[in-house]
């Protein structure tokens, strides 16, 4: 779904610099600049209230605007919006001219759907988002509002790659040659994974001990039998030999 073209009006600023920017702000305007497309930058000033209305609509830096400067129109894309660190209000904005081919580079937000249909998340897994936005090149009038990622059927350890995202015609990721990761379904925590691994190791050890027990019992019984037979043989043979030699052989008739 492509976004509609926005509109802004501006006036040319006669000079650049901090002094000119402060003067524009005192007049209730926001200083800005239009650059790119092989042409010199043009300093402008925009009405604060009109700019703010566009900002609060959302997707400001991914919306193409037609900026009218003293009767001349420019088709541009906002590239950077500077805000006051205390008041959080716009204090400067940079616009990039759109070239003749009409293609631009822009970052598009990623949205995830069907979390409830992910077995991994149901089991307590965590959605680890690698890329909240994906940078693409596309025609200026076909900028996607967002990319949608379906989590249906994803279990712990599974990942979502760019190949799983349906891109509109003419929209291409700027990263070429690899199927990069957008998100993964990870275990709830490293500690839980360690507990599971420890439990599994304990079960394996117990099973191994149980399997070894019969063999150990048989060896123990054999050893005990051998130990019990030795004294019997020694005790039985010695008295017979002693009785025959001492009484039968040495006595004279």
C-alpha cells in the first residue's frame, strides 16, 4: 500500500548559518534545506504549525512531499528531522530531491502479525527483532507504508528472513546477495535454557547409571562367589594332608 503525496509550503531563506536559523525560529518558522539530484542546496523556512501537522501524522521520513517554495514546486523526501532535546519539537529538517528516474532509497517499518499462532511464543519464547526497519529502493510513488511478517507456525529456534516478506513490484532491498534475518524466535531466557540443559543431562546420567546397574550387580556377585570359594578349598585340603602325614606316616607298629 503506497502512501499519498504530502504537501508543504515554504519560503526561501536568503542565507545559511546559525544566525539565519535562529531568526527563522523567532518568526515561528522551521529552517530547512533541499539538496540532491546534482543541484545546489536551497535554504528554506517552513511554517511551524503546518510542518508539525505532517510530523504527528506519522511516517514523516518515509512520505514523499511536494514542497512549494515561492511558487516553485519540488518533489522531495524528508531525510532528517532534528528536534529540540528538551521540548521535543522540530528545529530543522533536511529534504532530498527526487531524481528524474523517480527511484528513492527509504527505510520501511516492519510489523509482525499472528503472534498467537506461533508455537514458540506460546511456549514462552521471545520474539527477537533483528531489523525494525528494512532499507529498500523503490519508485517515489510506491513507498510501502510497512512490511508485514507472519509468525504463524514458527517455533523456538526458527528465523524469519527477507525471502519470507512479499515485496511490492519495483521494491528491492538495498542489501543484495544474501537472505538476511529479520527476526528469530528465541528461548525465554538464557537461564531457562541452562535449566533445561541441566535437567536433560541429569536424566541422561540417571539412565546411564540404571543401565550400568545390572552389569555391576553381576560382576559383584561373581566376585563374591570367588572370594567365598577360596577359604573353603584351603580349609578342606590342609587338615586332610596334616592328618595323613602326622598320624599315619610317623607312627611305628
